[in-house]
């Protein structure tokens, strides 16, 4: 899946600009965790949309966007996209590069064809949010409604545990994803690529 920089999809801010969407870019030191966002950016994690990238065995790519303090339910995501949980995998850095994105900067705005964008059902009602820009050292401030509109035909489903937001762990090594309560964690499971 190696691509030259000239064949990469348009950057998220270019996609927004081309669509005439009003947005703001926040530049900051590179971030990867909710604690980094709090410490390095001054932006509200509660008003953020975190995006993770997954792949399925059939080479489908899913961008999964959910409230920044919520936890992703892997089983819920698998059911929403119609993929057995065992065949849904966190994407590696090669997939991120093919999308023109880097760890810590994954965006729900993607110029790559054939990518399915999944939004947690809470995102449409979030108003103005902060999300990845494709780069770990910049965040976008944009209306959640515009994120959904630009996704084309997004899938909106209950994939996150939004009720647990107040109890979400924060700090170095904090996890913002977890298996559903009715699932056992997979031994040796990797952390998803995140933004």
C-alpha cells in the first residue's frame, strides 16, 4: 500500500476548504493521548472527536469517530459494520500513510476513496468539535454536522460507551477503547491507530 506523497489523498483541511466549510486550525506540539491534548493544546477533550482506523480481512478501511472521552466498544463496532469481531483489526501505520495521516492526527475527514466513516451516535449532536487534521501537531475545529456531511454516506451507530465519559481514564497510557462487557479481550491485542 506504499504511495508517494504526490499520490496521497487530499489532506483533511484541503477537503474542508474545497467544500467551503468554515473551520479553524490549531497548531500545537504533537499529541497522541487525551492527556497530551489537555496538557499541550488547551483544547477541550470533552468537545473533541477521537478517530481510530480499523481494517477488515477483505481490505475494507473504517475511520471510527467518537467523543474524545468515550470508550469504543469493539463488539459494537464489529456489529455496526457487519464484520465478525475476529476479522476487525486496528490499522497499521502503512494504512495511515496511505490515507495521508499519521498517528495522533487521524481525522474523520478523509480524501481517500473507498473508506467507510463510522460516527458514534453522540457525535451529530456535539456542535463544534476538535478533531484530527491528519497530523499530530495540528487539530481542526469544525462543526460536527459538517464532518458528517463531508463523509458522504457515513454510518451512524452506537459504537461508544458515552455514559462512561465521566469515568474515562486520562493520563499516560490511558485507554479510550475497551472490549464490550460481553467480550473477553483478545490476548496480545494491539492498540488501534489513533488521532
